[in-house]
């Protein structure tokens, strides 16, 4: 399995500032001011409210800095080696697939693996700033769920739950970052170092597209 172009997902071209839609993709409605993204495609995808503040889980190193808190829950346990899903999230091919979200990754993709924390991460340089992807891995769903729940509690009232189609549960916050759990993996898309707007779309909207691409590949779509 590798990250790849997924039929039916939207492509954002920031150079022409036009959002293109692949065949089979339902239109997306944005609400000015509120930053709400509502994919109109049926009951599987919920309304996504792009507001609040995120906990950045595993931002590119074992230090695990977080926003807005200064600490985050420690991983319950870890695996010895990174999973195939994590590796393919942070490799050159995976980075190139982010063009679906209108992002061209510049330079080399250098992942970082912390066996003790079970954390695989990478910082990707783009014309709009630095995108940080991280994957925390756990031996079972209960441990992953406990870790995710801890991050969600720390975000408290400032976070908003999402209805990402290929995630078991997910939330985002005001800076546009997203945390999503899929099985025994917790994915963080840290948008704090990206420009507030990427052409005609916000970084929060871009984060949703990035999440769709990664989680869809994990699900084998």
C-alpha cells in the first residue's frame, strides 16, 4: 500500500486559485467567516467545523511539544519498528501525493523514528511553510484510544470533532491542525507553521484534504 491519487477526492491548485474537482466528488461548501467545510456527499462524512485550538502531537521530534499546553500524555507503549503505514506517510512518494492538496514538497523527505515513544514523523517544506506529519503507533486499539483521548481532553472546549470518513475518530482546532485515530495509529497533521491562507483556501481546509489523502491510503481506497 502506498499513498496515491484517490479517485473522487478534490485537487486544489493554489497557483490558479481554483479548486478543481475530480469526477465523482460532490461539491464542497464553505461558509465565509466561520471557516466551515461541508462536503455534501451523504451521511458518512460529517460537517467539519474549522475552529478551536489543537494539541500538536509529536511535532517532528521525541520532545513532543504541544499547543497550547506545555505537556502532553506520554505514549502508553511503543512498537520496535515503524509500521508500513507510518513509513509510507513520510517518504518521497507519499509527499508527492500531497499535490492532491495543492502542496508541492520541496527538498528531501527526512523522517525521524523514536522507538521509545513509538513516533514516526517528518517535516515537509512547501511554498506555504512547513507541514509536520507524525504517526504515533500502539500495540492495540485500547492503547491508541487512550492516547487519543488524552490529546482530546487537553484540547478541551477549544477543539471540534470531525467526521473524517476514513478515521475512527478525529478533531481539529483553530490553527487548522488535525489529530485522527485509525485503529492502532494516531495521525497528527500540524499546520501551525503554514501560511494562514494557501491561495483561495485556508490552511484548515488544506489540512482536511491532506487527512483525506493519508487516511484514504491507510484504508486502501
